[in-house]
C-alpha cells in the first residue's frame, strides 16, 4: 500500500493511503481475459485456414497416399484427441483427411484389436471414432498406447 499526499489548500495537507493493487487488478484481469479470447480466436482461425489448405492440397493432388494402415496405427500417438469419454474416443489425424481407402483399412485394423468394439471414420475430418470396452482399457491413454504397439 502506498500513500498519496493531497493538498486541499495551503493550510491543509492530507495523506491518503492508496492500495494500488485494488485499482490495477481489475484492469489487469480484464486485459488478460481479452488477450486470452483474442489468442484463442486467432488459434481457431489458424486451424480453419490450415484445414482449408490441406483440403485444397488433397483435391489438387488427389487422395492417393503411400501410407499403410500399419503406419497410421504407429502414428496414432501423434493424433489429436478430439473427444474422450469412458468407452468412447475420437482421434483426428489431419494427414488422413480425404483418405477414404486408408481410413477404411486403418479402421479394419483397429477393429481387430481385442477390446475395441466399433470403429467409425470421418473422411472429411480424418478421424476415427473408437468405441471400446472400459473393462479392457482403463483410460484413453492406455488404449492409444496399445494401438501404437499393435
């Protein structure tokens, strides 16, 4: 806490204690919230432009890929976890966007793993929806680690 001296007239001088934190904290917190919103929005727009670029690239080059289902499974540790709840996991790999045949082969390989009940794909997003047995895999991390080893 700091003190500020205020002179009312030549005969009266008053020292008023001022708590700088009380004045500056709301401004600082508001500024921080605005900054966080702006950076989150910028990140979202960056991801959208990146998605559009990848889509345009796949459309221009065709959807042929030289990757194999085994390579996709090995790369699942780098996948973005788009959704995770017990027994349900959505993994997204941008490199699999519009790769219909590769997604289907990878889904078949994933479905053959014990404890995996169902695998659905989304070619537009390049994602797998994996429904798994919660008693077989305690967590999504355990499932992902077993997928990358398989």
